C-alpha cells in the first residue's frame, strides 16, 4: 500500500514549456486534490476532484489544468510554465467528497518545480 | 476573508518540555479543523482531526483542543522529543468555502533540542 505517489520528484522547466505532474492513490479514495506550497504563503488549493469524472477550481487555478483520469489518478498540467509557478506541488486524497466528510486528507511527497 | 493564523512561526524547546502550539481562525462557522506535521522535504502527515461538534482529540502524546467561539485551537505536545522536530500546520474547513477547500495556516516550525 503505497498511499499517494507523485512523479516526478523534481523538475526544472524553462518559461513557456509545458509539463504534467502525475498523482496516483491506491487507497480507493473518492476525492483528490492539488495544492501548491510557497514560502510565506502556506498551502493553497489549485484544483480538486470530489469524485471520478468531476473537477473544480480551488483558490489559485489560473495557469493550470487537471484531469481525473480514473478513480486512482489525478494529473496537473502546466500548459505554458511561468516563473511564478515555481513551487512545491502536493497531491492529496480523501475517502469522501468535500469538506463535509469526517476523513482527513492524505498527502503525497510533493514535486519540487523550478521555472527559469 | 477566512484566514488561519499560527503563532509563533518558530519555537525551540529543550527535550522533555511540554509545549503548546496555537492556531486561530477568523470565522467560527467551521466543519472541522486538522493538525498536520510536515518534515523537511516531505509531504504532510495528518495528526488529529477535530469535528466542529468536538472539544478535543487525543493521540498518544498529542492533544488538540477546539474553541469555536473564540476561534482558537491548540496542539499540546507532552514530553517533547527531538523526533518531534518538524513544522506543524493547522488547517480549517470553513462553511461557505468550496468543497475540499482547507485553509491552511503558515505553520509553526518546532525544534526540540536534545
């Protein structure tokens, strides 16, 4: 049981390049989330997927797209990377949808992205 | 605006000391509050989740309390150990927020000296 896995662990991009961050969970969770963590800003929600087939914007969605490929996988795409997207990206999952649930979120180890 | 604040930003204590980490939030209308631990270069690990109807939760040497009326939560760590050194994050699920949107504090970086 690996929990939440993310690939890659590190990535350096040039401005304007695109890339996809991959996330998978093996806990049969319904909900999945993408956060970014920046010094002095804390964690902020980018997008989330309450259940397979649905996605919704979080606090900071601009410049990103997501795909809930199946129940296990939730990817985050940067179409044209900008230096402001330099950050640490975390994927998380939880059993039930939304904030009404009593279950916590389980986090992956993160992807450290630098955009030059 | 719904905000979560953690003070102090950093704390250093000698091993064995009992300590309290503080979290305050701007709106008492919450679903739940969670405490997480983050080790350097790692993801977050959930420590305790308190529902809005609860006053406290305990896990081993950790005890988290919740006072919605005052907009405060505390994380009490008993008999601290060097292995407790990490950043501790408080996160709140507010009413009126979008589903799935936890608002995080910026964390308290704890250092426990041997």
